[in-house]
C-alpha cells in the first residue's frame, strides 16, 4: 500500500514546516494556508478520521487539543480567536485520509464556514 502523505511527514520522510513534535503528535504548517496561521495537528498513529478512533485512542484526542492550544499560544493567536476543526469524509472536505485537526487564526473567521 502506498503510504499516506501525513505518515510520511510524521516519520520525517517528507518535508514539512514542523512547529511541534512529540512521541504521539506532530504539528506542521498547512501547505495551502487559509489563514495567516494554519497549522495541522496530526497523530503519529494512522487513523482515517476522528470516526475511526477506538476508545483506547480517546486520550490521544485530549493530547491533540493540548497541542492545538500550545501551538495557538506560540503563534500568538490564542487570545484573538482560533478555529479548530476536522473534516470527516469527502462531503465535508476531507482530502487527506489521515486524521488531522486544522488550527487556524490570525484573521476574523467567518460562520458558517461554507
Ligand atoms: P482536509 O482537506 O483533508 O481537511 O485537509 C488537508 C489539508 O492538508 C489541506 O488543507 C491541504 O492544504 C493540506 N496538505 C495537503 N498536502 C499537504 C502536504 O504535502 N504538506 C502540507 N504541509 N500540507 C498538505
Ligand atoms: Zn497516515
């Protein structure tokens, strides 16, 4: 099976601008940013989407949100406004099938996102 691009990035086999990394989670800048700050927070474990997590993985979600907060603080957007979202399947806009959370800010975010 062709390995997915986010697995390659988390393993360091493909370049990305990594802003945070630990034994379970990696955060890197989106290649096509939709806001002044647009970071993807990704588990090292390959999971298709948030719906494919098993109960043993749920603490990983907490860890991901801790990292999202830390990155937001480091990027200087924690106080001004941060959108954290994950797309599930193509109809919602998912294009990379390795779980990731978008962490976006640095501009006024609009609602609904469309
Ligand atoms: P999705 O559409 O699945 O919610 O989000 C996938 C995101 O990954 C998109 O915002 C897209 O710009 C980003 N992306 C796709 N390929 C790469 C890549 O090779 N490197 C980086 N840094 N981001 C990528
Ligand atoms: Zn993967």
